[in-house]
C-alpha cells in the first residue's frame, strides 16, 4: 500500500476526526509523545534564517522591548502602549492622557523570517493603538532573540505570554490576534483558559500536518508516519477540537480564497465550531489578506473586540 498517495481529505485525519467528538475537550498527549511530535514538527517546518529581534520603526514610537521567561525558555517581546493612554504618556514623556486603555491585544506571528517584526508593517498595530488598545508582540522560540525551540508544543510559550500580560496591564481585558502559525498555536492555548475576552484568527490552517500535505507533497510519507506513529499528538493538533472549546466571548476567522494550504470550507468550519464570524477574501493567497482586504478585515477585528 502506498501510504503517500491518499489525499488529506480522505485519509487518516478524517477517520480520526469522525471517531472522536468536539464535545470532548482535547487531551494533551503524554510528554514523550508531545516531545517527539514537537521535534518532528520542527523538522518539517519551513526553514527560516535566524536573526536578532528587529527594532520597530519610528512610526510605532513609543514602544519598549522586554523579555518573558517561560519554564524552559526565554522570549523576546515588544510592548506598544495605546495611543493617548497613561502608558503612552509615560513612555513618551507627555503629560496628556486622553482615556484609559480598553485592553491588551497579544499578536502571534506567522512562521516567517523576522518573527514579530511581521507586525511592524501594514496597519494592525496602528489601528489597535488608535482604537485604545495596548499591543504586545513577541517572538516564538527560534525567532529573534528568543531561545530556540526545544521540546513541547508552542502553545506552552504562548500561554506564558498571555500570563505575563497580567503584570503589564493588571485588570485590563485580554484579546488575541494570531496569524497563520500564530493563530494555530493560539487555538491550543485559548481552548484551556477563560481569561481572554475575544480572539481573531487570520489565515489559520485547520491542521499543520494536513497543511504541509498540500504545500509540501514531497513529504507526505513523513506526514503519514506522523498520523500513524504519533496519533495522540496528531489528534491533539486538530484545531476542530480546540475551536469547539474556545472560551472567548467573540471570535473571528479570515482566509484567502486562493490560499493553497487552507480550504475556505475549513475556515468556515472553525468559525462554526467557535460560534464566530467568518470572512473569505477573493484573490488572496497565503498571508495576502492584510494586503488585499485591510479595509474590510481590520474594521471587522475592531468590531469583534469592541463587543467584549
């Protein structure tokens, strides 16, 4: 039997999903399985050159860089105070304070060179700060000045970042905005906590292994091995489990119609399970939504956050 031939839509992932139920909370695999699963994911992940954490451009002033310590790692992060907030006034030396910040938005970057610097472009940070939100960007392990990815799934690092927000802005509501891999690990982190008010997921695959099946078909034998030898890890990484257990008050999903790794029906399915809003952008490939539809997607994000 040729284990590389079946498409992801008709192979083992469907059997695993149909034999399970989103009514049951996803069960984290045993440590040895998680560590093996994370190491194989790291080996299969697109290679990105290592570089130091980038300095935000002058247009994003004021900002401050910080370090977040986890159980076995160290993450580089950047804090952007809301426009007109007391935090911004303190950072800029101004005495003018318009009103208290509305909350803190944690932004999780896609798997691209530069890590959190991905958010230093386009208009996400500007829009959030103008709307009254503090923003926190960070580098996943292996990016920027963060330590390398050792073992364990990356939702553990994101959980540490979300916990750290309480010391930066105690008492303020927390929000989440994840793009691609950032949105993927965000599902795993948020499905087991209830202190995040709302979350949006931009161009997030329903499963990293199935996404890789489509964009790197030459590695299908590795993906088939993962599904069979590491079935508990593979099942845990299926976002349908986690979307059904998100405890946020509001959620939003978006993807591009021309994205080769994310099917529109999968984005709709995640939104349905999370009881969230969904947007499919025509003529957009992967990581194209912010280029093609920033005037539609960003207002949708702000509207979702403002309801909580």
